[in-house]
C-alpha cells in the first residue's frame, strides 16, 4: 500500500476550461481486491455485506454512457465489523 498520489482531469472538459481547474488528487494503491479483503480479514474484521450499486433502467435509457457500469461498477460498498 504505497499510497502514491495521482493527479488527473476529465478528458472531456474543454481545454480553455481545464487550464483554470485544479487537478483531482487521489491515492493510488496497487493491491488487488482479494488482497484488500484478505488484509481486512487478517486484521480481525468480518465482512458482512458487499454491494455493487447500479443505475436504474430509466437512468440507463436516459444516459446510455453509464451502461458500462453493468459490467464494471463505479463503486463497491463493503460493510465490515471488528470481530469480538
């Protein structure tokens, strides 16, 4: 977990607007999902639920560009608790 900070911008933003916007900064981690889950379990946590929210059918019809979230979700929610 090196936590290096990556900087990025949306490529769809017009260049005259992009030059005035700060870049997004996000930590970059190189662990796989299984490594993250196993790390949590090894630290004494119990995984209770995992969720991959997806858009509604109406949203997909109105915004076809989000259709990719059916295959690769935009978010992953994990509910964990510390084992007693």
